[in-house]
């Protein structure tokens, strides 16, 4: 008897949840990803700001599924999907499927200004994080050697574009890096004088959070020394800085956290995506017109019962992945499948080493208690005991010693 072939494209939260849910299914599972590791993306900003090392938030995909005899892992990039032939194109050859799951995530979106990418990198993978870390730390090193005060001021100015959770977390972490971890390490400059500017085009930070928590976040960042600019979009990013409305902000380091664009899944399937390129799917999470193709995570546009799009966060992808695995198993034996319903896992964002905000149904939590709960939640969702211990140890050391242990600059020659 020929076993059904399930192909999963993407080993993020959603794709990995599907693979694990099919561990004992009577099917052969192929998990494909461009990288050989699964990344805990919510802590990626801590790699970018020298708080954690890459290996502390990433794990080899093969290690995570090596106990599943029915699962193989392929490292490669899918370039096309042929629904008629039921194959995906990987490198030079096709991979056949009976069931396909597209969990290919999203990348940075620059609102039609892709030329900004070289000057304002986003934060989606380990390469992004280590590159931003290098730019950030190198700016302090070059400021130490600068003979011109104007050049030093530009080098010590960091602009973060986008006031969502990533922008808030990055700006708070950079402010604490400059004012705490680097404070006594330089002689010609004072790192505490570094200027951190957070720019949000909308009227408030964290727009998906309740408004009181947005106000609290802005106040908390202000106390850390972050300049918060609201209500005016960035109109230009270049090698010398950013333009916000009529104001020019000279900055040597720019971090993009303002928008995302989904993977090319919609174009692969010949489907019109939304403005971010996401594939609109219904409560069965299948692509329109393709009942054997599931689309989940940041690649999919899924609406709740009120018609509001589900947020692009890890709990959504994980719940969708687990549901798809159950749905495939049920459909293999002809059992009916209930519609997918998202169980609200809340919204979390950390502001610094002592403060965070949490919105969970009617619960609105902020400050120190929210920070501890945020930390416990992130430790819990790390996928291995080793990494939980490593991250807890690093956090405790950083908390009491005001030290960042991953301050490495690699791949750059000093000037």
C-alpha cells in the first residue's frame, strides 16, 4: 500500500507543529526549510542587542524530529508549487505531495521602498540579528575613534522604525545596552549619551494592545531615554539617517520593524493575496480552490469570528499547525473535521529589564509583574531543556551584573 505523502514547507512554529502532530500518522512526511534550524523568533531581538547568542534561541531541525521515523528533512528553497501535478519545485527537482502545508512565514516590507533595505535591515532571522548586532556595536567602536563631534553624534544615534512589539523591545534593549552594559567600557565617548529614536507612523505604540498599555509603554520607554515619535511616517532612509516628516534624523544605525511581506505563496498558487501578500483562507485553513493545500502562520490571512485578522504571533501559528495535523489525519480516514478556532493566548511585549505589558482577554498587566510573567512564558515555550537553562542563566547574569555576554563583532574589518 502506498503511503500518503505530506510535504511541509517551512520549519517555523507552524510547520514544526504540523510535523510533530503527524509523528505517528500513517504517512511519509517531508519537512523543507531554507535553514537547518528552527528559530525562536520572539527572542531574536535579544541576539540583535547582544543579550543572547544565536545558539541559545535556535535548534537544528533534524534534532527536533529525529525520533519521528516517518519524517525526513530537506534543506533547500522551494521556488514554485504546481497544484495540478501536486509537486513543489526544490532546487533542480520536484517533490511530490498528496497534502501540502505552506508555512513559509514573512519577510520585511518597506511599503514600496525596497531600496531602503540596505540601510534599514529588518529582524526576521539569525543573519539579520547578527548583522544588526554588528552594526550597532561597530557604531560605538567608530564613535570612540571619531575626531569630529558631529560624526560621533551620528554614530551614537540609533533609529528604530515601527512601534509594534519588535520596535518597542529593540528600542528598550538598545537603550539599556548603551546606558548600562556599555557605560564604563569607553574613554572618549559616553555611551549613556547615545540617542535612541523610536518612530511610529500611527497615533500610538503597540496598536493591537489596549490604549492604556500603549500609553504606559511610551512613558516607560521615555524613562529609559528613548525618544518616541508618533503620528508621522518615515519618508526616507539612507546611509546617513532617516527623514521623519520635515525633520532629518542623522543616524548611523537604522532598524526596520514597521512592516512585513508574506512569502510568495499566493503567487505560487495564482491567488490574489492581501496588501501584505498573505493568502486568504477560511476556517478550514485551505487555500481557495485547493482543498489539499493548507496555508498557515504569517503566510495566511485568517479572520476571527468578528472578522478581525489573527495577529502574526507564535501562538497563532502553533495552534494552526497542530490543527492542520489533526485535520490531515482525520481526512486520511474520512472523518469530518471541525473548523479551526483560535484560542486567545494574549499579547505580550517587554519594555526593558524591569517592565513589560500583557493583554489577555480582560487582564491588563504592566510593569514588574508583567515582566516576570513575560519571561516565564518565553522560557516555557523554548523547545529544549538545554536552551531553557542557557537563557535563564544568561538572563539572571545580565539582570544582576548589567552585562551583555554576546557583544561580538564578526565579519567586519576595523577602519
